């Protein structure tokens, strides 16, 4: 299937002159599922999946396109200034040289199924015929997304035990984390948290609504508490020495934990361990030692350590 997608998108480039494209399955109560990607880095792809606005009455196209149902582009959108000032564009897309973008909402007969994002490093590359071509293939792309098997990752956390949520909401450090989340550009985030000695999965959506459930050892790959801490700070993109300083450990102990957590996650490198952790929500964005604003998704220090 990936090879078929690659061939199809290569042909589609003759109609839509993109440098990067991404197909996403987006369903309420589930994690975003990237069905296909070409051109985008892992950082840009993550940002599009998690930061792009999708919950507008009537759909994003109706909000942003002056001539809906044609899909909006950066150069033609009614919210151009708002979008180019956003962290998604400023720190991810624009930082990687993309000057033009186009987003296509995808549907099947049963309703919305996802989005297709296209980016180009050439300004105004999608004006005119490419927008019409995108609209023409939107139904086909929607059905392609629908054909791909859904990810077997767990659904978004849903609170079953009300006492867990009550305890979480009384946690002052968690409330500090929620305030940071509310100031972030993220539409939602999923991660671990400790309630005393119990590890739970938390799902946060703006403007700060939380769902919580108990995390299992299988979901967290059997990581120890200290290994989860080390992994969480590793997601901040800092050195072993900085991890050691934050946790009051020796560098050798940190390196031992990194080796152990890589084995448990089946990761061949630190980078892969970070990608796995962020994709599965296996990290704790604690305001004291791994604050959300420092979580660097897929980034590592420049040391080149593996």
C-alpha cells in the first residue's frame, strides 16, 4: 500500500505542484493516524497532525476559504495573517522553507474522515488549477484513507473511575501543567502522569478538559518510574549531563537507563526512542523536570549520540 500511495502521489504532483504532502485519518476520540507522507520532516508532520485547527463549525474550508468548496491556501485564505503568525507555520512549516500550503478536508459517504495537507516552497504555487484539481480528487483521497486499516493503538483515554479524575484535578503540579497546555498551540495532547505511585494515561484537549485512565505495564513497555523520567527529559532534547542534573543522578546512571529503555521500546537509537515515546504518549511532561514547552518532538541534542 505505501508503494501504491507513493506512485499515485508522484502522478498527482503533475496536477498539484507540491514539495510535501500528508494524508491523515482524523476521528473523534482517536489519535491522529498518518496514512501517507512525502517530503515533510517528522517534526513538520507531527505539527500538522497535532496543531492544525480542525474543529470549526461547518469545517475548516468554510472558515478559511473565500470561495469554498475550493480548498484554502496560504496565499488565498481569509485567515492568512493569523496562520502565518501561528507557531505551526513559524516554527515548523516556515522554518523548513515552505511558503505555500493547501489543506483539503476529506470525506466518505458516512462523514468526515481526515485531511490532506500539501506544501510548496514556491509562493502562490497552488493558485488556480491546482485548487480545482485538489477538490476533484478529494473524494478519491477520502476513500483511500478509509481503505487503510485503522491503527491498533489504544483509543483516547476515557475516564471510567471518577475518583481518578478528582485526584488528578487536585494535583497542583498537574494544574500547573494544564495552565501551560492552555497557553500552548496544541489542540490536544496525550501523556502519562503519576498519581502518587499509580501511573495513568491523560488526554488533554483545549481549553483544558482532561480524561484519565490507568496505564498498563504493556502500554508503557514495562518501563520503571526512573526510566520514564529519563525518557521524558530525553524528549526535551537535552544532554545526558542535563538529564542527570535534573534528576540528581550520575551521568553513568542516566546512560544505563537510556540503554535499558531503548531495549524495552525496541528502539535502535535515542531518536527512535523519542519518536516512539511521543507517538504513544509514553512520557510525563512534568513542569519541574520535563515541561511541555520544552518537549522537542523528534529532536535530539546536536551531539549526535545514539
